[in-house]
């Protein structure tokens, strides 16, 4: 176990390793970390009766293979488990080809490497506007002040969401994750999102600008105009995935930096390692702990046969800590070979569309923080799950060190 994690109750580890349930009240990120290692060692292809029966894959090679083999491990029946029946699927992740390909081609343009490079100066300005006041004041909440507003603002730059949409997306997302696993119908969360998207669609159609949303609402989809329902399943993916995962990754990046004052010195001395620090953060603390797939036909893996129609959980958090792939996997290391091998952005045809933008935001925040004296945590931080799979913090209260402990920017 890394000193970044609290030691969980051994009885809870044994209980969850034997009867895994990612929605159990006791299932915290720290407990999950220990359970993942137990499963990797003892039951790399495990089964649980929870939520109608699940197969669990915890080793890197198995998770990567399932992500790669989108024909046998399909996404078309959704990746969230459990979910309220009737919840719309998120494009393109919850679609199989050819619909997946059509959606992805339509959604990808604002997130290409070239598009993000063009956007980077604006992202850097956003970052400075958010980070500098907190760093100069020497106090604040890194989640509320930086990790929440930055991805939403960057998403607006890339896609064209209005300020009103930015102000509502976070609350609507929290409500969705709270209700989706347990409600019997999406009425408790989806209509509010649909209403917001309808407002954004009407605005983009009536008052078009040069933003991507204005082009998207007028796009052709498979040879015909895109419908409002199709726009909804794309916009919900932009809105939720575009901010939630980056928010959680940013929180872990800043949390780790605040816990390791010497990391400031190492990165200031070797700024070329900033991208390595970003990738190691993503590996160590993936913002999405797992996804799920459904098997098409009986599937052989690891000497076992997974029956057709099985719901399979791909434990990304476990795969990223597999000692068969990563030396000293529970340690944060800037010298790790091939740091991008982690699976936090997925693999194969469902590799995260927004990876370039997320990396740009993370690198920009880290570079900006390095321009200021180190910040330290004012109280112990608590990691938690949303929807049993998104790992983050509710708050990260910080303070500046005492004057005689400050390190001048290098």
C-alpha cells in the first residue's frame, strides 16, 4: 500500500473481495485499492452476484484486451451498472459501430490535437486567472476554486456552452450520479438535463456564432440533419465526461502536489517532467475507476470462459496498479518508463475523445502552480465515489506555508 492511501479494514477487504459491490456504502476508493490487489492475486477473473451478476477483470492484460476487443465486449447496452431503465445512452462511448463511428466523427473535431493546440493559449489564461488568486491569497479550496470551474470553462471554449449551462452542469451531474444507480426511471435526473440542452440547441440555432455547437446543431448525421435526440446524447457526453473526469484528475494532481512539497522542487528543477507527472497522476488515481461491457458470445479469457450476455466490469483502477506491468505500482514515480501506458483514457475505439484537452488542462495547472510558493493541505482530504466509479474529492482546503518555510519560485 502507498502512503497516499489509508489502510482499510481487513474484514471489509475480505468481504468485498468475496462479494464485490461497487455501490455498497463501505466501498470507498481506499478499500477498492486493496480489494483490487486481492482480486489480481487470487481471482483475476472473479464473479459476484451483485446487480444481477457481474464478472470482474482486474489484471492489466485482461482489461486492455477487453477494451480493445469491442466486438466481443460491446458497449451498445451501456457502460454504467446499474442504471435507471430508460436512461439515454451517452455518445459515442455507449454505442457500437457503425453508430459509434458516426457519432465519434461528429464529436471529435473540437478535441483533436491541432484544435487543442490552437486553444492552449486561452486555456493557459483561464488557468492563471483561477490559480493565481488562490496561490497569492495562500488559502482556498482547490476543488471549488479550480478543479470545478476550469474544466467547465475549457469545455465552453471547445464546444460553446453558455455561461448558464456552465453554472448548471455540475449540479445536474451530481444529481444524475446520485439517482441513476437506484431510481427505477430517469425522470428524477434526465428531464433537467434535456431542458438545459434544448435551451443550448435553440440558442445555437437562433444566434449562431463561430463555436462548435453552432456548427453541430446544423450538421448532417448519416446523410440527414441531426435530430434533437441525437444532439442530446452527444451534449450529455460533452457536459458530463467533459468536466467530471478532468475535475477529478485535477483534484488528484493538486492533492498530490500539496502532500509532497519536495515535488515542487523536483518539477521546478526539471520542468520537462511535468507531462510525466500528469501521466503518473492519471495512472495512480484514474478519475474513472471502472467501466462495463457486455459479452457477445462465449468468450475465453485467462483460461476461463465468460458466458455470452455477461456484464463485465473492467477495473481500470486495478489494471493501472498491476505489478506485472508497472514496477512499484503504488509509488508515484517521475522516472516511470512509458508513462502513458495507463488505461485511464481507455483503449481501442473508445479511447477518450477529450484526452488532448484534459492533458492540456492538467499540464497548464501544474505549470502555473510551480510559479508560486507551495501550498499545503489545511486538513486531511477525503476521496469518495460518485456513481460507484468516479473518484474525486468534495473539497481540498489549502494554506500557504509559514514565511520561513516558503520556497521561492525557481
